[in-house]
C-alpha cells in the first residue's frame, strides 16, 4: 500500500465518522454539542487529507 492508498483509506474513515456523528447529533440529547464539535473536527481532518491526496497526485 502506498501513501495515496493510505490517505484514501483515512479519508473514508473520516467520512464514516462524520456520518455517524451526524446521526447522533440529529437526536436531541445532552451530548448534541459534543457531536457537533466532533463533526467540525472530522471535517477539518477530511479537508487536510483531501489536500494531501491532491499534493501527491499532482506529480
């Protein structure tokens, strides 16, 4: 497995986490704020990984 494959795997995991946290955040609970925070963090990770994939595939 090369670095691009590893990044694509990481990207898929980030996207899975975002979907899971969105499901949890959709339910009104005391932890809703936490899930919204986690969604924002995972989005940052997703964007970072996408940029790295773009950098590796540019060459």
